[in-house]
């Protein structure tokens, strides 16, 4: 008898790492709730799933809005009755400008989506995962190389990704009693829409502008699938997946 599909929510599933990770999970037998701000992008992801499209649920979601997040998890529960994986992937960055020139609105947008959005989704995941039978599940947070080492002119993004590390640790600790595992995937220069500028050159700490190597985002998706495939008795707390030749250690 074929085992039932496990259920995942992927935020930011309309593009980039979220899209390829959702497709990879579908190919590996998961049902996937596609969450993101733009319905048409989520529909495009589902259409790329081919024969697996029937295992998707599209829920347009703004992770910075508590009511929108509640709706996401309510629809997931109504459709599938449980949740096995949450991939907190949705994220944005601010314009690359000197810290003193950033507006409060630019700062708050990054914090609200990257950090508060992850918290809101995690909170709802806890409520669902601890009440289901069997109890428990897994949460994977999209960290970043910037969770360790900043780029020039990236204060909002860097601050939220450092904050993500703290939230990951707190989630792993607080989730123990509910059999909820939490880990963080720190990604460096996956070739997505967000990193397209790497091919044009990006500022370095020494003041130069350099083209940086990138990697296929499908390699990130394989890491997500691996982390998601572990039994709840095992957890990858932190994993770094990066373009081999990109500046990271010493940022140079």
C-alpha cells in the first residue's frame, strides 16, 4: 500500500528558491501548499509541476499580515488535516544604499517580511503541528550567508538574517516538547531573480565592484528535500549551500 503524501507549506513559492524547492518536494511525493503574494506566479509554479499539479494548493499570502497567515494555515488544515513541513522561504531585501540613507519604511518592509513573517508562520505551524496526530513536524528557515557575514550596504537584510538564526534556535528549543524539529538553510548566490545582479557585479568590502559566481538553485532544492526527508528523531540544525567560488570566508 502506497504511503500517504506528506504535506508541506512553502512561502515565496512563486519564484526563485521557493519555486524550485516546491517543485522538488512535489517530485519527491509531497503535497505542497504554494504561498506567495502574487497568485499568477503561484499558478505558474503549479503549471510547471506537470502531473504533480494536482498535489498543490495555491494560497495567495502576505506573510507580514497576521490575518493572511492565519488564512494560509486554516486552508491548509481544511484541505489536508495536517502539516508535516513549513519552509519559511519568503524574503526581500532593501535597496543597496548607505545605512544612513535608508528610510524607516525600507527598513520595516524587510523586517516585516523576513523576520516577522517567519515568526507568524512559525507560530501558526506550532498550533497546527502540536494538535495533530501524530504530533510534530519540521520547520526549515531560509537563512543566508548574510546570517554570518554582511555585504556592504545591507543593514536591513543582514539584521533580519542574523535574527533568523536566533529564531531558528528558539524554535528548535521550544519545539522539542511538541516533536517539532527546526533547522536553517544558509544559501549563497543561488542563481535566481534576486541574485541576477551578481552577474553584473556587486560591491565588495574593499570598495571594488566584482562579478560573483552563482550556483543552480536546484542544488538548494535538493538540500531542502534532504532536510525534509529526515525522521523527526534527526535534525539538520544548520546547513550552508553556496557557490564554491563565491566570496564568503573573509568575504574575499
